[in-house]
């Protein structure tokens, strides 16, 4: 299992949780972004800069993804593509996307896009809370523990 991070919009605190997990579990973490991303020196952590443009980082992640890999993203269409390829998608708030939830998320995203296009202010997402961070760390740990048991 490798972990791919849609890094352009990933909160710093989530990256820090991922860096600690990479060292602890020796799982490779790659941050993909269209700008330079600083990462700590590690055998397990790397960054990859792609050219700027709509969905360039997303497309690179999907292209390199193998079944069983984990992608950290809040991007619903990317999460759907990851799942179609047999990967797992976890958002920075700790929600593991599933076949049951991804369709509803895509529909809600499309609905919100329609509202914004008609001029209605929908506001952005709430700030990442302490419970979001805990949910992310807990679900990441569950996935890594499950992977470790399957490989040993």
C-alpha cells in the first residue's frame, strides 16, 4: 500500500499526521501538488510537483494509483475515480468514502455547484476541528493496521 495525498488543499495538520504515520509504519507517502511542497527528510515521504492546471494533480494520482492504495483527498470526483480503480479514499475530516456514500456526495457537490452558479453564496467548509483531526488519525490508523495484518 502507498498513500497518495492530493496536497494542494490538504491541511498542514493532516500532513503532519501522515508524516508521523509514514515513519511509524514504513508506508510510502507521496504528496502531489502543482506547487512545491516541503516535506521532512525521510525514506518514506516524498513530494511530486505537477504542472498547474485543472485536475492535473488528480489525474497524476489516478494514473499512478494501484488497487489497495490510499488517497487522501477532499475532492469527491477524485475519490470516486480512486474507488473505481480499487483504491481507498479518506478525506481530511476522517471520512472514508464508500460505494454507499460517494454517490450521495457527488450529488450534493453538483447541487452546491448549481447553487453557486446561480449566484447563491454557499460559504466554504467549516474549519478543521479537533474531532475532525482525531477522526482522520483514527481512520488512517485502522487502514494502516488492516494493511499491516494483510501483509504479514
